[in-house]
C-alpha cells in the first residue's frame, strides 16, 4: 500500500529532526535521543501479530522512494482439543528512511539516513472453553528487536562533529525487548458447507531499549492494539487437486491505542479481502492448504492494496 498522505505526518511525528553541534554546523530540531521513542513506536507495529499492519509501504512524495516499508510473517495455533495449548510467533522487518537537515544558519543540506529494524514476537497461551465453539484465550508475549542505522553521507562533511549522538546515526544500533500479553475470544464455527472464524483480541506489549551502541539513545514505547478479525470460507462448486476449491472472504479492523497511534498519521486500519483456497490434502505433499487473498486496506489518511499468501501444513 502507498498512502502518500501519511508521509508528512511520519516525518513530523515519528522521528522529526535532530540536533548535534559542530563548527558552524547544526542538525536542526530536538535531540536525537528523544527520537528513540519514535523508533520504538514504529517497532510497536511489528511487535503485535496483526493482519491489517502486516504489510505497509509508505512512499516519500518528494523522492518517490519508500519512506517506510514494513513486513510481518507469523501464525498461531492450538495444539489440540485435548491439549488446548496455544502457540504463536511472528517475525518482522521494517526500513525507515528519515531525512535530517543540517544547517549553518545560511545554507542547509539534507542528510539521508536508513534505519533497519528486525523483530520477533513469541506467545504462549491456553484455551478456556466458554461454549462448544467459543474459547477465551489469555496469551503471554515476549518480543526482541534491533534497530541498526547507517548515515549515508560523506564522512568528511561531518568529520568535526564530536557529539556522541551522531554515533547512533553513523553505524549505530539500538536493541529492544518487550513484555506483555493479550486476551482473545476465538469463535470457530465449522460446517460441511462453510467455515467461519472470528477473533476479538486486545494486545498490550511494553517495549524498552537496552544495550544501545550509544548511551545517548534510549527509548520506550507501548504497543497496544484492539483487533477484530473474521474469515468466511465456502466451496465454489469447482474441484482442484481432487478437493473442493474454496472462496475466501476476510475482514479485519485494528485500532491502535499505544505509542504507535498516529505515528504514521493514522490510528486505525480496516482490511477487506477476497481470494481462493486450494486443498491439497488428497495428495502426499507436506502442504495441505494454499490460500491467496487480495486485500483492500484503508484508514484515516491511508488506503491501498496488498496480496497475501498463506500455507497450512
């Protein structure tokens, strides 16, 4: 998705400009260490398993290049009816390309940077049956993440800069961990002619930095998300791989309540999807289902399309 309108809010609200001092050279704005919270606020999107924000690409309208790219891959499952242990996991990557402005009071130059973020989230929970098809699921979550930065400018231009905050921009890194959990209501209504899955979830994970390569860069953020997700699957009447070919309808709505709210210019996202699902269980291969879904994603200030692929084993 390419919500061009959101980029200006991202630049101003997420990581804004920063400050460092050299001989006649200033990086305009507030101190870099204050923006570590913004870095972790972006990571908050990655920490919570969430369909609506699992794939984001926001384009810088000035350069035409992506200002931020996010991708998340994850899944969750209950071991069995007899052992209602729930396990989930997700890995995510994002690249954020802020542009700082250096000025000596007369001339100004842009300082392009690139911040790459990697994170992983694991969860363990237990299903408590409320009704034959309805379960209440508390989940404990743990996250680990890393942000690495590369200042892509000529070293000679800033060779006289001695402020230690520039160390983070120039090849520095920031590590983060998160502790928290979620509560979920899971309704699974399966019939021969159709299947319905509905999940209502609230997640709360607190992220904190540790082991930064620069003592000037520390931060914290809260990842709080309320999400409603639903899927309808039913046969199309066609056959493929000796099994019925199914059509899929999806709906997902997320409300962001923590530090990530408005950091990209929106505090909610809605996804509408439709696709097809192949059942390959009739053949001796390790993949039992393959699903492709085209999704339309929209929220305040953003809209776009995505293609999702999923497999079951």
